[in-house]
């Protein structure tokens, strides 16, 4: 039984990691950093210098920017300077409209923006922005997490150096540590905590269902969600819970990756992870006729499992985030099927045995394909787990200890695939259409 303090600490962790976002979180984090530096400068910059980590570049190159009809960093940067509101965090470009987009295009055409790869800092999430105008300059830096400012400067005056503690405007370096999780702690928290303390997670259902609806109504990206609902799609996949889970999840991703002006509830800095941790659980619960309480607890299991895995994987890695989030959704679906803790551990082992090694090659419309792969595996893993069928420690990287299995996965994603990550970025930046 978790103590009340432990419960409150985990609730705060979920509320910190499960937040609304408009558009892909990497270009939005860059726009946020630009907006912050611009606000410090006090005027529209004449010139903007950016140094970005390779993973930020990778995830921002091919994704649509909401409300612009454009792809990539330059428009996100220009809009961050022109209309960005840093107090809105990852919804920084909420006020984007046609007039702003035209101003942004003109700003880009004036060659005011210079982007460089950060080669010295080793953090995979690193954004440094220097804005200049009228002989003055302001600098802002985000590191490790998408909204964590670690350095602020106006001319020669350093305003912040180190991570500011929440609610501390004096820039204290002391930051309350996140609770250390295990899968058992995730399960106990989700099943034992008073349901009224967990009801906030239904906001994820509300936002991501709306994004899914938009994706299924309009023609976004590769239209994977819509294609699954056509006669051809139903002929391949049928018209049951499985196909409905896949189409609803991919529909939300279709809309988000194509730049729809619609907020989604993210998880651990990723909107796609938030969608993947939410929609499979929501659709399965509806079609399986689970109660609202069961849905709430399943969503908590799903989102908190993803947060737990990301604690050791890091915000950005070479491993596709759908592996993480779909593992969470598999746990949530197993719970909705009536599974206990042991069966949830089985679903985790099945997921890790199957999806480990799926690379992240940036945020883009085809992410919906990867989410659908992850979610289909989540459904199969849950189904097998309910029959006590699971991958054993005699096979591959699976350990008898489910937490060690998770750490085996994250060590591969955070360290073992580093060279793969470099190759992926090199390929992406040297394709013929980039020359």
C-alpha cells in the first residue's frame, strides 16, 4: 500500500508529464525557446541564432506546423518570434492565423534565421536561442525536457543559470526529484488510489478523442485512420474492436503530424505518445463496456507505465516513442480485460520481445504507421497475456524480472542505438531532395 505522500507525488508527476500540446513537441519547444528569448529582448529580433541537438533537428525536419500548411523549423521559429506566447508552454503558437503565417514567410525570406547543430553538449534535447536587435541580445536555453529552461540572459545580465524550481522565480537550482517508479508501484497506484484523485486523466480522453475525430473526418497526412474505415480497410481488418482501436489511434496521429490546429494530450513530451497511451485504452473500454472507473484506472496504468519507461530512456532517443506508449496501452488494455498485475507483466514482456529496435527517424506524417504497428502489437500482447502466454527469460533480452526487462529495453534505446541515431540523421540530412 502506497503512502498518501507517495500517491500525491505520483499524481504531480503525471500532471507534469501529461500536458496539452499543439503540434509536434520538438518544433513547438524550439518556438517556445524563441518566444522566451524574444520576450526577454523586448522586441522582434532582427536576427536569430539557434544551436540544436541532433534529435531536435531530426524530429522537426518533416513535420507539419499547425495552422501554417508548412513543414519544418523555419516557420516555427519565425512565428515564435512574431506571435509566440511563452506562458502557453507547448501551445506557444495558439494564436497562429493566416496573417501571422504571411508575416512569418516574409521573416524567413529576409534570411534572419541561422540554425546550427550543437556539437558540444551531449544532451539529446538541447535548444539554445540568441535573439538580437538594436545592439541588444537575449539568450534562452532549454535542456533535457521540452519546457525546462536552464539558462536565460539579457545582454550581460544572467537572469537564470540552472533549472528553476517550479514556482520559484528566483531561479533556485534545487529541483524536487520525481518519484522512482517500478511496474508494481505503477499498478498499485492505479488500482488503489481514490478514483476522484485520478479523474483528471479524463482530459486526455477528451482532447485525444477530438483529435481522432478530426483526423477521421478530414484528409490529413497519409489518411491511415480513414483508410482503415473504407470497405477495402474493413475487408482486410474487419469491423471490430481491433480495427476500431487502430483507426482511432492513427486518425489522431494523421491530424497531428500533418499540422492540424488541434491540441492533443501529450505524454513525456510527445503528443504521439500521449495519443498512443490514450486512444487504444479509450476505444477498447467503450467497446468492451467497461465502467468509467475501470477506464480511468486503465488510462493511469497506460500513461504512468509510459512515464516510467521514459524515466530511464530519456525524452528523446533512437527508439521510436510508440514502443514506449504502446507498451503502456497494452498494460491498460490487459487491465480492462480483467488482467491482474502478473498478466500485465506478461504483456510488457511480450511487447519488449516484439518491438525493441524500432527506430525513430523523425516526426512526420508516416508516424501514424508506426503507432498502428505498436498498437496492434499491444492488442496481441494483451490477448496472449490474458492466457498466461508470454516471452520467457530464455528468449532474447527478456528477464524474469519485468523491471529489468524494461531497463534492458531502455539501455538499448538510450545507449546501444546511439550509432544508429547518427546514421539516421546523416541519411535524413543528405537525401537528394535536401541537396
